C-alpha cells in the first residue's frame, strides 16, 4: 500500500483516483496510521524521519471521529460496484457484448464504436475464455473478430490496448499461417477450440464481433456494525 512522500506524489495519487471516480467524492486507503500511539502518525517507508502529512486543516483533520465515520476506520471495507448498459455483460470493471457481424474487420471496429465501445482484444486466457463462453451461448460454431492484426508488419501482431507490451496471443495449432499471404486480422473461433486464428481482414465469414467498454463503477466504504 502506498504512502505519499511529497505533495507531488500525493497529487499524482489523487489524480489517478479521480480518473477512476470522477464524482469528486473518492475515498482511498494510504499506508499511514496512528494505531500505536494516538496522534503519532507513521507512514510506510518513512521510518526514521518525520513522515509527510498534508492534512485538510480547514476541516479539522485529523480527528479520530471523522477518521472512523468519514475516512473509514482500519476495519472498514472499501467496496466497488460496477454496472453495464442493458444487454452488456460485466466482467471485472468492463462490459462486453457480442454483436452480429456480417462485416469486414474494419467495419466491425466501426460497429463497436457506434455502440459506445471498441472491438475487444483478450489480454489473458481468462478473458479470452470469457469471450468464447459468451459466443458459444449464442452460436456453438461461432467465429468472432478480435482487435488484433499484423497489417503493418507481417508476423508482428499488435492488439488494441496492449501497446508498449508483448500482446497476449493464444493461437490455435498451426496458426497463424497467413494462408494466401493476406491473413492479417484476428478472430477466435469454436472450430479452433476457442483460440486465435488469422483471417483476411476483408473476409466476412466471422459472424460475430466482441465489443468492450468501461463499466460504470462507484466506490464506497462499509463500516463495521458496533
């Protein structure tokens, strides 16, 4: 757990919190406490020196009453509730939908944007299995576009949202094979045991597209009952 060591670091942390909870009413734990001696605050990683403490003095902080009722006691629990629009399925902090796709790969990307999301690219085996399970429920022989391609450099696959890191690629046996030297876009398919295959970007055989968008999430604190 982090404890800010300067005003700049604290501002960085609050900016990150506001990116997730833009209501302006976020609560987030930091690694500072006065559990040993009341009003003698200690912050993790700052032993042996005066800890950095930037209290809201105008509202009378710190006060042990509000520390328990507003900021949360050490036994309170931070909660996260997320929701999705109708017909979208929630996974962690994102919403997914499978949409019929008699489209090319580029057209399918545009269709996802038109629904307020983007074409999904799995970032883990668990996420890919979630997407495959969605598809199998509506089409036992599904083929579904995903947002991975090697259009720029043959054999160098890039996946949306995974820039700057090695993309997650779980290919079916013998794939990618670039059949006909023009298979530059990715799909997952029941035929390939829910794994990835390369296909021509103008191919309209994939009948589905997996779209994803951010869920609407709110944070809160649950206080213990006394």
